[in-house]
């Protein structure tokens, strides 16, 4: 998936009852800049997404994938992740993007590439909350690695 994206913005979402969001600025050849990170509720989710998409219409959107499996079906009904993904898709379409312009990534891939010690080593951290903003940070960073960013600090 490596691409030469030049200078971009990345909006990363970890959907759930408490949802993590991170917003990035990144220029190829430089380290990404974490502009904002949030841990939000359903009520505060849409305004932040609208802000990002209206002020940065060229931004790339990345989201943690959520797939219902036999194991998740046995858990209590918690549709929050799917609801947030649906809201995200609608807000993207409202902003002129396509419904499939979301780059989905698995939670396992993001945590494998950027466990907490790796996040600390590269210097990206969100204080407070229950870790959902950190998961959104992981997804933003993983997307940028896939797009060509070499996290040099991890290699030191």
C-alpha cells in the first residue's frame, strides 16, 4: 500500500462505546505531527468528525475494523462500534467522500506494530481516558507506516 502522499492529514478512529479519535498532519520525509487526540462519547463524536472533514477535506480516514464473529455474537449486545462506523460513513458522504473511502485496519495489526512501549518510544501518547485515544493513535501511525513513514525511533 506504500504511496507517495506528499503532505496529508489523517483522521483515525477507534470506534466503541468510548471512541478514540486522533488527527494528524504528515509530510513525507518527516515525522507525523499529532494535532489532536480525543476520547469521546456518541454525543461528541459527530462534531469532531465534521470539524476534521470540513476543515481538511483531503484527509485520509482510517478506522479500526469491527467484524461480528461467533465469539462477538455471544457477548452482550453492544452495537456501538458498528453505529460509529455507520455515522462515520454518513459524515464522510456528507463531506463529499465515498462510503468506501475508509481504510480499515485490524486492532491486532495496530497493537502489534505499536504496543504501549513503542508508542512511548516514538513519542506519541494521550493522557487520560481508558486507552481508546491511544488505539486511535496506533491506527493513525500504522496507516502512515503503510503509506511510507519509517518510524526511525523504533529502529534505534
